[in-house]
């Protein structure tokens, strides 16, 4: 997988990854990948990230069922950011039960919530 | 500007920022901000980043003229990523003269260019 060698990972071996809904263009989440997770993403066709908090591979949806089918993998001009065009299974990317993690907007100098919770997180992670 | 205190900057005092075309949803670029550049972005209404390579504030478009008018500033669930909804002046965000920095896609195990150069970089940066 020679294409992996063209990516400039950080000193920690990571690269930022943006997940965008392939159909609506909505930005759903941002996470990090290492070389292995990016290789697995390409191989398996579903997003695999590197969890910095848990220090392990994170197959998105492994607990919630909200997997991300990858339709395209794109790279930026500096070769240090990945963009995934995805289909979000279950329609929820955020652990808060919202469609997108970017659910707050700066309005009147305050972060105001602009997206509804679609599913109670307790229900998402109960199994 | 109390809202700035809610952002979790890295140990280096930075936060990743994604710039998305407010009208088409196209992801145009990815850069970093520090507290000052984010405050200036909100104040001035145009994207100001922190250039890690030049180690200074970077008013996007200061050389190219390709400024980014900010229509919305959004924050993710972990308070550590910023999303800007912007209008891209000149229609070109990338220093290569393309609309978006994410102009390569993984096809047949190769990074293939999928977007045209709209303007020669020599012409963009000649002044």
C-alpha cells in the first residue's frame, strides 16, 4: 500500500480525518487515524479511527452500531489531512445522539445548540 | 469573550479548523487556529488562522486575495474542533489554485487528482 507512504503523519504517527456525509455534504465528525487504521479503512470500506483517549483502534460504530461506510478517501494539498466521504448508518455520528458532532454554533457570543438529539445516548450504548 | 474559554486547545495552544463552503457544503481546507486567531476571526468576520510553518497569524487571503468571509462558527462535542461556514472570495481556497485543498482521491490504490487548477499559482501570488 504505497499510497500510505505519501501521507505525512504527525510525530505521534497520526493524521486528522474529517467525516462528511457523501450525499448531503454535512460534516459529521472529526477524529484521528494512524497508519493502521487508515489501511483498515481502505481495506474494510468502513471508517476505522485511532482513539487517542483509549489508545486503540476504534472501528466507528463497534458499540453504537453507527458504522460509517466509506465511499471516498481524499487527501489535502499538504498530505496531512484525510477527508472521508461516508454514508452514516443510523443517521447519527455523534455520541450525544445527534446527527453531527458540530451541533453548537456561536450566536451572540455563546455556543448555542442548533441540532436536536435524535436518540438518547443511553439507548445507543446500552448493549 | 467567555466562549473562547470553552474551547480545549492542544498543549501548543491550537485548535483544528475546517473551512466549509457555506452554500455548497464543499470542504475547502483545514488549518489551525490559536486563541487570538479565533478571536480575530469572530471579530473581523473573516478567517484568521495560525500558520504553524511561519509561526504567525495568517489572515487567509492576505497575499492571494482569497479571503474567507465567515458566516458561522461551529464547535464539536469535545470542544476541540472548529468548523467555519464560509464564502470563499475568488472561489479558490488552495494555494495550488484549486477550489479545495482536498483535490486528490484514492482510486485504484493511488492518489489521483480529481479537481482542476482554476488559476496558475504564479498568478495568484505575484503581488
